[in-house]
C-alpha cells in the first residue's frame, strides 16, 4: 500500500512539473543592440542568431523557452553604474507569459580607461528560469552596453 502511494505521489509531482528548455531566440530584430546579449559559454561565435537572452534599456527582454520566444518585462533590478568594475554584481528579474527569469551578472571585463570608443562590458551570467514548480538554471556570457 505504502509503495503504491509513493509511486502515485511521484507520478502526480512529475505531471505537475513542466520541462523548461532554453533555446536560441528566433527573432531579436526589435532589439537595437543597446542592452545585454547573452550566449552559452561554449558558443564562441557570439552571433546574433545564437542569443539565449537579450534585454534592452527599456526594461524588456526576450528568451526562447520551449521553442518559442517569450517577451519579458523587468520587475526588479538596479541600474548599471557608469563606473562599473570587474567583479561587480547585479541582479535583474523579469516576468512574462507564466515565466519568471532572474539574471545574475558578474562583470568579467570593462573597457580600458584610454579606449573612448568602447561602450560595452563583458559579463558572465547565471539565468534562473521558473515556470510553475519547474526551474532551470543556465550559465551564460555576453556583452552589456550600447
């Protein structure tokens, strides 16, 4: 009896859990490049068709979740500091279409002080995506700036 109840409980838990797959964004054309673009750490091409997360300075973002692009709105987060330095940490939270995403950034590299044309920060990030009782954590890297 107890064994049957345990199996039934696992079946109910598994039925309620939704798989979360993070894929490449299919259409990031509405983003003008000012904001953050993230790729998988293993992706050395860093091309526009390989983004797994993009955000802009208008507090919106896009991810591809389970094969479709999901538009997200920022619900929490600090502003980027003009004097950011390597090792600084920031967290932004987004929500949309039943999905919540928290992005934890660590600044990996800043522009050289004498490089006036450089307007980006290199970042490492951890993206935590939640939908219902399911959660997926993805490591990423990318660029933030304009």
